[in-house]
């Protein structure tokens, strides 16, 4: 099968390449982090979309950018950041309290502690809905751009990956415990600590579901709270939404952005400092990508070729 305009072809060579890559990925993943059904699901989805039709093939080849990001994130399980640098627990907690502390009932509390003592069902539900957006909104927006403007899709996707790379660098340079860790374990470092839904457990309890429990049991590293990449993602979406003049959609993106920032703190998954670091990370990534795109003709040429493949 061949697309005369783009040269996207399914032949014996491409079948062999896709098959070998699929097998190699499953084998290496099993060796590195152990077999998980998610890995097989990813391979099945990629292969089905690659072979189903020309448009699904272009779609999955475009979204390979996100697949590579997911694989890198998943493989971080094999290299815990606390093996390379000490985890910051009390230092970050005290800085948060000093800068953003709230006086309540005669005590100075971090914002997380304040909201833990003043949570209510309405905010639990609303914040949970906001936090559920951190995956579907960026991916949905990417899908929209894929069909609407391939060049902007590539720019958005690569910016997304670049911001994550910057965040991962900080994860390893400055391992940091989330607020819920202090609430449950104090300031004593406990390696191999499992992920925790923290305040989002109230959302799960209200709906009698394990939505967030299922998500947080798959986390790569508990001690990667700084920066909050959850807070970075909606910033990237809003930036490209504004750049593409999406009108009312940008109001939705802005509300979701603020909602995710608030929930990160409300649910005790991040300090305000983590959220600010995530916003900074997004701003740096967006700026750096634009500079690289402007300065390097080779990058622009590669993106043009990629665009032709998925068009």
C-alpha cells in the first residue's frame, strides 16, 4: 500500500521493521522493568493503526512522538532519581510554609495542610474532574491539530516532549517528596514508596470508583514532585491554543489550567513551589523550542519532511 503524495508505504521492509521494533520493545521492557499489560496494549494499538489504513498509519506515525515520551517516562522506573541525589523533604516543606504559609486555628500551615483541614465534597468532585483533564486535554488538542494543522501539531508535540525532558532533568537533579508523603510518613525518607492518590481518594470514594488509584499505582517515581509537570501541560495547550486563535476553546483551556494548578495543591500532590516550577518549566520549554526552530535550519527541514510523511 502506497500513498503517492507522501511516500508512506507498507511493504515487506516496513513490515519487518515494525515487527522487529515491536518485539524488541516488549523484550527490552520485560528485561528492564518487567512485563506489564500496558506495553502489549501499546504494541497492539501501534500495529493495528499502522496497518489499518493510510490515515491511521499517518496518525500513529505522528503520535509516535508521544509514544517515545511515554516509553522514556515508563523506563524511569528502572532508574529511581533518589539513587543519584538525596531526596528533599523537610527543606521543601519548610520553604513552602515560610513563603506561602496560612495561619489557621493558631497554627502556621502549608496550603496543602490548610485544604486538607478544609476540604469539602463539592471541591473534591470539581478538582478531581480538573485533574482528569491533564491527559485527555493535551492528547485531544494534539489530535485536533493533527487533522487541522500538521505543522502546528508537530510544534506542539515536540514542545510537549521538550518540556518533559527539562522536567526530567530537574527530577534527577532535585528529587523531591510530594506533600502527601510528609502527611503520611513525616520527614524520614522511605525508598520504594508506592504512589498515593492522597486527596484525590475523596473523588474516588464519592463515585465508588478507583479512577485515580489506577492511575497512581502506575507512577514512575514518587519522589518527582518538583516540578509539577501536571501544571506544565495545560500551559503548553493554552499557549498553542492562543497561537492558533481558537477563541472560546481558549477560555476552556484557561479554566482547566487554573483548575489543575489548584487541584495539584488542594489534593496534596504538589506544593505551590512545585506548581510554580512547572509553570516555569513550560515557559522555558516553549521559549527554547521557538529559539531552536528559528536558529536551526536543519530542524525546520526535518520537521518539513516529517510533515510530508504524516500529511
